[in-house]
C-alpha cells in the first residue's frame, strides 16, 4: 500500500512511458530518414495509438490511486481513533481501579477490624457477609482490569525459570481451606518425565490454575478435585504440557461446553447466582493460555463432573531444587514405606512422592489390609496412615503397631483433615508425626525425614511466639496517607501488631517529619495532594544520609501493571496494593526489617508429636 504513495507510483511510470513515446513519435516525424522505410508510414500512427491507450490507462490509474489514498486516509484515521479509544479506556480503567480500591480498602479493612471486636452471633454474621461481598467485589475489579489489559494487548508474559511442582503446591496451600470447608479431597500428580524447572510466567500460570481449581471447588459439593500434569510431546528441551483439573461437581450441559469460555458467560445462571462469579475467569484463562501457545477445552457429564484440560508450550529450564523435590534422597532411598490411604488421588501422590525419593512404597486401602501385610512378616521403616479409612479408624492399626514396635522401631505418621477429632493424648501416645491435609511434598518430606531420624535437610520451623511483631521487632513507623479512613485502617492494622504510627497527610509533611526524627519504615501512598509519594521518595533518597534512610513501602490503590515498577524506580523498597491485608504488612515488615539470618524461607505447617 505504501508503494502507491511513493513519488514513483504507477501513474508516474505511465507518464514517463508516454513522454518517451511522444518523443519517439516527434522524432520519427521530423527525422524520417532515421526510421526504416518499412515502418516510416505505420510507426507514428502506432505510437499515437499507444499514447492514447496510455493516456486512458493513466487517467484510470490516477483515479484508482486517489480512491485508494482516500481509503488509506480513512483507515488511518479509524486506527488513530481506535488507538485513542483504547488509551482512553485504559486511562478510564486505571482511574476507576484507583477510585474503587480506595474506598474498598476502607470497607474491607474496617470490616476486618470489626470482626476482631466482641459481637453477637447475628452481628458477626452480618459483618462476615459484608466482608465476603467486599472480597467478591475486589475479584470483579481485578478480573475486569485483567480482561481490559488483554483486550488492549497490554499484557505481556514473562519468561523465567520456575519450579512447576512448587507452583502447584502453592495453589493447593492457598485453596485447601476452601476445599476443606466442603470436605473435598484435593490432590495433584505431575508426570515424572516432566522437567522440574520450566520456563514461563509463573504468576499467570498460577492465575489460570487458581481459576480452574477455584471453580472446581466452588461448583463441587462432595467428592474430590484432582490436578494432573502430563507431557503431551517434547523435542529436545521444548515441551508441550497438558494440565487436567477434574471435579465431581454438577457438570456442564453439552450445549454450553463452548460458550463458557466467552466473557460473561455462565453455564447455569441459577447455580452461578448462588455461588458468585464474574463470568470472566475462563475467558481470561483462555486468553492467557493462547498467549502460552496452548488450548483449553472441557469434557463434562451433567451429574457426574467436569474435566478441564489446557495445554501450554514451555522449555526445560535450570534451577536449584528444594530437597523435597529432588529424587533419590540418600536417607530415604531403599526404605520401606507402607501407605494406608483410601482416596485414589491421594494414594497416587503419596506413592509418587515416596518413590521419587527412592523409597519402596506399598499402598493398601484399609487398616485390616495393613495388619495382614505385617502379620505375614512384611516389615516397614515408616507407616503413613490416613484417618478417613473405610470401615474402621486408623486407631486399630496404630494400636496393633504399638503393641509390637516402639515409636523408634516403627514410626507412624497420621494424616488427618484439620478438623480431625482424634484426642490429642491418643495421638501423642501412638503416632510420631501428625500431618494435616492437604499434604504437600515439602511437609511430607520433612515428616518422613524426621521420622527416619535425619533432620539435616528439614526446613527449620519458625520459632513459635505468642509475641506480636512489634513486641520483638520494634520499629519507628511513619504513614503518609491523605485519606482519613485509610489512615484509620493502616494505623489499626499496625496497632494490632503492637506498633504506634505517626501519620502525615502528604509528601511535604513526610519530609518534614523525617527531618525532625529518623524513621525505620515509611508506608507511602502514591497519590497525595501537594507532593505525591513518588516525588517524596525521590527527595528522601536524595536528601538523607545512608544511616537515616528508611525502608519505604508503597501502600497504594494504584494496582495496575507498571505501578509497582514506578514505585521501585522512584527508590521505594517494596509495594503493597490496597485493600491492605494485615498478613501482607507483616510479611513486608519482616522481609525488610528483620536481619537476614532470622528470616524464614518457608513456614512449615507440620506438627511434630513428641
Ligand atoms: P465465574 O466467575 O462465573 O465462575 P468463569 O468464567 O470462571 O466465571 O466460569 C464460567 C461459567 O462456567 C461458570 O459460571 C459456570 O457456569 C461454568 N463452570 C466453570 N467451571 C465449572 C465447573 N468446574 N463445574 C461446573 N460449571 C463450571
């Protein structure tokens, strides 16, 4: 298209040709002696005819060119308008997101604080509903923002190495409380041939899985949710992986299997109304999966359950594995482990984990089977037993074992749901370790290693302390925030951690406060009158000597991609988006203010029974 607008366009070429012909005609008329006699009479006429044809062609081409140029100009204008519209939409969404998050921080923060005050049962229920609605509204805002980012082509995927199994374990840890409320089993299996580290965008993969597993939990009332990761094909270091998320929920009618991936689409409005949702989760997931060069589809039978599949393309990557994800651990290799578990998915994942570490693992489904194995002389180094066995309780097996072996001779690990009612005293007497479900690889690994008497690779447990953070990590904290309600929320959150906070309303006041006395930490809003948080940070970094430099943490309703980077570029250390969660504040304070040697890499939930 561009060629047509170049100075040497087709009509110009025709013009040049015409001039050449005209010159030749005039030359042949004026100098007939230079023209062969056989051509001298016919040639001028032939050339004149050619000129006439070329003239008509030229007029036609020029008119076509004008029309095309006009269309091009229109398309350019339309493209410009569309680009402007996308920019306006993005600006509108950014403003909306900020304006909604600011009061949401007040609603969610205040509700959380209210929940910690004495209330009647009825009042607690009301407050709980406000809290849930607030959280739901936040999901809606996040989904809408994500969707608009995808539509505007503003979402870029990262390519960095990450540990796939750890990523899935994180999702299980995040969602297991919801699954347990409904007594649903939650288990995962990653095919052994799948590389331990892969390349990709871990945050976005987690978002897809959280949506699919979250939906499975949301729509399923009884049964189990299982996650499988299988290799589809691979060539060298390139892999195509397939993820499957299975549930035993209500299923999806055949005529809706395609449309649920469209935005704002729901398979069953009545069912969905009871369970809340934006109807955007699958549409966002589909876009993200397509960006990962994959597909998503679902198989489902009404009344039986659904199986969501999706694929991604990735590459094998290098990385340092946590010990619990390595194969053939010397302390476990060759050990005989008996797994007494009835749920097939859990059996599979316990068995795979033990086998991966090099153990010889046997699986049985009842206490009776376990006892008969031992009665015929099969000996074991460790027994893992689940509480929910068909027909009997694990106590039968535990008592049988303890009547023959001491805790040192044959360690016994009990796996139980968090709401398990086994009396503590019995548990302490019979079992070596107690693991609450869901059993992640890292916690199973730590329990097994402890049971086998080798704690060299076990993650150290955080020192259990009933002290509040402020009581053992005193800090001088300054809050720069202009919104009075958000000031109350932040100071109340910090007060719960035993911190007293000095509050200022803008960047100018923050600088003044810092000139009067040093602060260890500043929580800094981004948008404030007189001087915003970014400018204040730049000035603090420029003005104060190193020993008086505080840790500056953005606490902001600007939650779009790029906002965090802007804060870091201005010189802030970290970023917390509103609505502010007390856990996020505590974790950030620990991350920046605790000496490195005291920091925990990962909390351990396994409870050792002594
Ligand atoms: P929502 O936020 O409504 O869950 P999604 O885009 O995640 O939005 O899902 C779209 C619709 O697909 C849901 O409203 C529901 O009707 C259907 N759906 C998704 N997952 C499941 C599932 N595991 N079982 C049954 N229906 C499902």
